[in-house]
């Protein structure tokens, strides 16, 4: 198996790792309830996505 001739310096390692970062999720407003919801995901407050109810909101279950 071929092996690297020299070890990479810590600076080189750090330069590579500058690209390892978290990205914030894209938020849109829900068309039904107006709450902030993730794009292309079911709304967490009303449970709707694409004009259809997929999940029952917890407030309606308890109350
Ligand atoms: Zn909603």
C-alpha cells in the first residue's frame, strides 16, 4: 500500500478544516399558520405540508 511521504502540518490540517462548519436550516413561513417552518418539511406547529395534514399538533391532542 502506498503511504504519504510526509505528515501534513497542523496548519495544513487547520486550513482543510476551515470548511467544516454548521449551516443554519432554511426557514420559510408556513402558508397555513404563518409560523416559521423548515423549507420542504412538515410544519411543526400545525402539521401541514403541501396542503395536507400529516401530523396532529400536540395542542389539539391535549386540548
Ligand atoms: Zn403551520
